[in-house]
C-alpha cells in the first residue's frame, strides 16, 4: 500500500491532508469516481482536488503526479 507523507525538507510543495489522501488513492490506481465513493464525496470534488494537486506539483496528469511526488519524497512505500 502507498502512503503519502509531508516532506519536511521541501517547503515548495504543500498539499493539504485531503489532497494527500486523494493522491494516495489515485496512485493506488483508483478512479476519481471510486475515490469519491470511498471518501463520500462526488467525482467532481475529487477532480477539483486533483486539479489543485496538479497545479501545486506543476504536472498535467496522474502519471506525472506520481513521478513528481516520488521525486519530491512525498511517497512512502509500506507493506
């Protein structure tokens, strides 16, 4: 399972707790609709958060978000 964590050493990217939660679920391969269902919000709300995440990470899609989060040390792999 992938967890997202704040990188204390990098103040240039600040994701909210909810954005981190959504990013973790998206990186696990869940669709926006499924993430919305899991978090009891609409797909539109998830897409809104994803847009904010993409802007903060300066990326355009999920794959780039994964790569950027990995490079910035926002991802922590756990078993």
